């Protein structure tokens, strides 16, 4: 953690501050923005790992850090220049959760703030951080029985704690705490079972060369777990498209949806599937690998374009088409496809392990607004699915509004609507997930399943074909 010509640790903190600024200014997702910022900084591996850890922790604990800083600073954080607020949060995380001595944490952070924002800010940053170091033991933490108190202890806004308590009851705390764990890298072997076994052997060999050992995924046969300190882009199998990075929960959804379509439907050749919200394409390609002819749609042209490029770079099936379309108005006739996957836009609270900043970007009104879109997507899916086919609804979140309440609108739809012709069918999720009280769908969560917090409910359409 040293820098030629500079005090130890300053280069990592400077890179972390620059990355935090970039993520804030562009409202960018942390993972790609951090990678780009660290590539530019050209740090040695140890500094790079430290900078990445500091960025993720600072983003994850933003609310708690802001609260603690406001207890010791005379100036409210919202009145502080954004780059200075970033520096204060970076320093506060080290003082509240880091392992290095206070002096080193403060001096390196102050030096990094000087590098990024100029010498004029160093006095203020130094003063506030020293104040926090002195007052840390006397902070008036609210009772964790309150939503605010638990939120500050676990690093979530109070409204998310309230939503988790409403959804999971006493399990809310473990679910939220597991959202702070490092998820590790999960790979799904592409291709059929034969290719998969060969690939798993190959992966083990590749990893052994790096001194690593893959572990089997608990639920999905096609997946391997590589731990959190692996860069999957360095694996030849990933670069060549023989394996893809995909969380086990998403792999389980793709496999379960593919297995629901009627194998008897051979009159038109391949079974036809529509992935109504397909980008970046993880589940659509998985469906294609299972032998379905897949139309992968996305409303956003940029995302659909990136998916088309990825499909072209790693062609796994001739029967995978990409197009731009709104899943609420599909360019398809009634009763024309065998499977509709609605992997809908959602708050994403089930993937906070990978996107720690997301919890501070989602707003309390978002679950309701997204639930309305999800309902419209499912109504359209019910229209285009053919009798004997299936509709699968999945979201990578757990709020009641986006899960059970949406399913309720499908299952209580009035006679005469396309949704009324749907009958529930249990997807095979390899034993993962649980049913929460009053909700027929399956909720996966990181505390029990070790996966992203994905929710799934599937239906068959009309009478099954003979
Ligand atoms: C959860 S992501 C899908 C992930 C994808 N199924 C996968 O496994 O890689 C949701 C996607 O829905 C798209 N989307 C949002 N609103 C949409 C709409 N009305 N119609 C179609 N796609 C939409 C977003 O652009 C986003 O790419």
C-alpha cells in the first residue's frame, strides 16, 4: 500500500475519492465506474484492492456516515462541497469501521482530499475527522428497535428497514445484514450438460493455476462459486463465452422458466419464447441454450444494442433474436408464443450486495411505481402466451408491492381478461427460496439461500395441450 514518492496509503485514497466523485456526478453504477477509475489510476494490486474496498464501504454506509458526521460537524453535510463530503465519508468509514490507527486514517484521507480538491479543503476535513475520532464513543445512536436505529446500524434508509420488517418480520435483520456481505463470483457454464462437465474441469484447472479452488453452487448444477477475490474477466472460459458471470438466483430462474414450456409443442419446430425485459441478456441466452427460439426485447435501445453486440460476440444459438420494444405493447399476435419471461424492472433491493449504492438511490415511491409497470408487463404477457404455454415473472427485489401485490393482481384478475386464463405452476428452483406468509410466490434471499434476493412466480396458460 505504498506509493513511490508519496506517503503510504494516500494513492489508494486519492483513487477512491476520484472514483466516488465519478460515481456521484454521473449517477453511475459503482462496479464499472470503479473499474474504469482504478484502471486510469494505474495502482499496484494491493492499493487497487484497498481503493475498491474503501469505495464500496463508503457507498454502502453513506447514511450512517452522514449521520455520524453531522453529530460532530457544525456544518450540515448538504451545505458542504460534494467532493469534500466524499472525503469526509471516506474518512468517517475508516474511523467507524476500519482497522488502521486513527492518525493514519485521518492524515491519509486529508492528503487525498488535498490532492483531489486542493489544499484549501484540508483544514476543514482534518477538523471534522478529528472531531469524529474524539467523539466516536459518545454518538447518540438511536434504539435499533426503531427503523431509523436499525437502518443506521445496518447501513440502510429507515424506509427500507420498514419495508423489510413488513415483508420478512423478524428475518428482516438477517436479510438486510446479508445484503452487506461480499457475494463472490458465480459462473454459469454455457451449453448443455456434457459441455458443462468439461467446462467445470477446465475452470478448476484454470483456477488452480491462480491458487484458487471453485466450490459447487448449492442449488444450480450449472454454476460454480469462485469466491470474491477473483477477476472473472481474466478467465479464458469467460472471455471465450464458455462461462458467463451470473448469480445463482438468475440461473435458477432461467432454468426453471425453460423447463416450464411444453415439450410437446413441436408443431412449429422450436418452442418459442419471448424475454420481454431481456437486457443485458443473461436469462435470454440461457433460454436459447435450452433449445428455445428466443426473441429478446428491451425497451431501452442502448441496452438492447449492447445485448445484440454481446450475442454476436458469443453466438450460442442461431435462434436468438434481439429487438427494441416495450414489453407493455409487444409486437406479437395474441396467443402466439410458448413462454413469456417477464424479468421486470424493479427496485433491485435483492442485489444490494453487488450494488451497495442502490439503497440510497431508490426512493420510497419507487416500489409502487415499478409495481404498476410490472402489472402492465404481465397483462401483456398473458395476452401473447399460447394455451399450454407459460408465463414467468421474476424480480430481483423483495418489497411486498413488487412481489405478492403484483401476483395478487394477476391471480385475482376478473374473468374475461387474459390473466384470468393463467393457472399457477411451481417452478423448479432447486430447493432454493421460501414462501412468505400470504404470498404464493417464491422469495430467494441472501441470508438463507446465499443468492441474490430474487422473487419468482409462474403460471401455465389455459388448458394444457394434450
Ligand atoms: C432486471 S433487468 C432484466 C435482466 C435480464 N432479464 C437478464 O437476465 O439479463 C430489466 C430490464 O427491463 C428493461 N425495461 C424496463 N422497462 C421496460 C419495458 N416497459 N419494456 C421492456 N423492457 C423494459 C430495462 O431496460 C432492463 O434492461
